[in-house]
């Protein structure tokens, strides 16, 4: 009798509840999906394999962060204050491409910014820790990944020392990227008077069951005058100390000048979303750097009206007349970015994509091979960095534009993660970035094999992985 009752219950679930759940999921997809490709992929998956698709939808398929936009309005007063200040800091030169990036950022391009390239972990962490040691009023820290290893401990030591000097310290981290961060690490910082937010206890995309909407930003701000963004998280891996990866090639950026206030605004929005605490008392008018570069900070995320992450790359590529060099650990572009890359190559631009030969995530590594042949037919060159894993996110356009930050060349950074990119309009800085990327290219090999010339497992794996491209 018990067995027959169980069979009846299962049959009811299959006959009634499962179709209702699938119908509800499909309705949500049709109502909220941001791209036709994503809509079609989810609908087909839900209809063809509902038992697998429904759990996957719970992990990957949510489309909105209800409430973030509402809380963001609390920052509008700060935006107005920044706008008034920015009007006094005019760029050195008005360029046509300024308008697109200013619109994406919701803030103007400002002059008087100082930028320093920080290459790899030792240089980056030394600069960040030295800035924290100089702090007089406050330090704001935000990382996707903080690990309780020697690098994470070094961060804690510098932050605790700052707190003991009377400096106000705030720390944000992502609940998935830092899922292994120990309670003892958090408690040590809290005992020193540091405000460290446990993402499991505050508002935001914190559940490990919610893979989308991760806060992928890596930000440090000191006294509103110095800022840091880029590809490096706080972990020994990013210093090349993980034997599984070996050498870790990455790029970070040190900022001074008005752009620091723009970077600080993105942090203030994230903090307000998590805590309901507005950070208007911070310092918002850093002094311009003499003969500094023109720049604007472009925060991007799934709550944006526009697909800011994708449009950042699209706008940069579309503006190119001679060169498009992009360094990214992943290459899972949408159709618009593919078209922009091909169009740039067809009009004669030197288009190069630099990626790692090594892999840290199998699906994204495999999926990239499914795109290579298409862009190479138009003249795009794919280079594979050989010495170790390359994790930098750098865009170089012609001899005048640089983008550096946290956004990868993939759909997750385009539409699902919170990211930050610096758009820099300066010939001298572009020349520095060119020198850096030429050194990377010297350690890279041009990919010449087509997908059909690759091993069978790679050919099959690439085509299967591409099916999941909307969430990679």
C-alpha cells in the first residue's frame, strides 16, 4: 500500500506540479530574459529536460535584483555633488568617444587623473598595503575573493594596524567568491573595530544557491584620494604561489585624482544596498593631478538599464581605427561583440585577443574554442599565453584608449556580475599599456589550428560548452 501511495504521489507531481513549475519558469524567462539567445536557450532546456532544467534555473536563471535600483537612488545626491565637482575638472581634450562612456557611467569624463600600472601580485599588493599604511581617515575594501592564507592575513594585519591608528575601515566581500573565508578571520577584524560584512547576514546576492549577480569588483579606496581596481583578488594564488597554476599574470591599476571619487561612488552604492547606511560623509573632492589623464569609472551590473558591461567593450571596439588588443582570461562573447570584433578586423584594424593556455574553469575554457574559428575568419588573431595563467582584463584601442578593471570578455561579466572598469583617454598611458601587452605577446603563441583540427574531446566539449554560453 505504501509503495502504491508513493507511486501515486510521484505521478501527481509529474502530471501536475512539474508542468506548472515549468510553465512558471518559462513565463519568468519570457518576461525577464535580457537577450533572445538566453530566452531561447532556457525555454528549449526547460521543455526538453525539465528535471534537469528546473534545478539549473534556480541556480542560474534569476534575472532581477529587486530593490537594488531603489536603494541606488539614495546615491543620487552624491552623483549630483560629483557632477558639480566634475564640471570644474574639465578633460584635457574633448573626444567624440567620451560621450558613450560618460553615458554608460552616468558620470562625466574628468581630467587630472594619475594612473600607475601594477603588474602581478607582488607589485600590486605592496602598493595596496603601502596605501593602507598611509591612511589617515578611512579605508574601503571590496573583493570578490579573500582567502585566509598568507596574502589574506597580510591584508588583515595592515587593516588592523590602520584601525588601531583610529582609521575607519570597512570591508565587503562576495559570498560565493569568498565562500571559504573563516569565521575566525572575520572575527579578528571585527574585534579590531573593523566593519566587515558577512554576506550571509546582510541584504544582497549572498546565497551560494544563487550563482548569478556576484559582486566581482576588487576595490580599495584610501581617504578618498587613492584607489585601486583590477584583476587581482586577495589570495596567494594571485601571487603565483598556488602550484596548480604556477605563475599568475595579472594587472591592477592605482588611481589618484577625480576618478577616485567616481570609484568611491560605486562602493557607496554597494555598501548602502547591503546595510541601508549611506556613506555621504566620505571625502568626495580629491585634488586633480597636474597634467593628469582624462578618464571615467564605469560601474556595470545586472541592475543597469543598459547592458553596461557589454556596451563598454562594444563601444571601445567600435571606436577603433587601427588597433584592438584585448587581454582576458575568458572568451565567451555575445553576438554583438563577435560582430564588433569581426567588423574591426575587416576594416583593417590589428585585432588581437590574448588568453591563457592554462585553464581554471573547464566550461569557459572549452566554450572559447567554439568561437575562435568564426572571428579568425575575419582576421582576428588569437594568442595563447604560455608561462602560466593569465587573468588580466585589459583593452587597448589605437594609441589613445585603455580599459582596465574587473570585467572579463564573457556573458557573465557583461550581464550577470557587478563589475568596474576604468576608461582612460591618454596617449602616454596607452603607450605604457602597449609595452606591457607586447611583453605578454612575446610569451604567447598564435593559435593556428581550427576547431576541427583539435582532439576529439576538445571538439565535442567546445560545442557542448557553448550551449551554456549565456551563463558563462
